[in-house]
C-alpha cells in the first residue's frame, strides 16, 4: 500500500522552481559570493 509515490496528485508535474524563484536564488547566490569575497579581502588586509 505504501509503495506508490505519495506525491502523485496530478497528471502534470510542476516545475521544481518557478522562474522568479530561480532569479531570486541566482541573485542571492551572487550577493553571498560578493559578501564572502569582501570579507576575505578585509581579513587578508588585516593579516598583512
């Protein structure tokens, strides 16, 4: 009984992420990358 997949509610499968979610995730990743680079530069400057 529990062998069938539980998530099979509709015939069509929804996209894993909407375009808006993808855009937000991409911008978020880019901002996080820039933040880490900036903090690395600050810590490197402080060490020298």
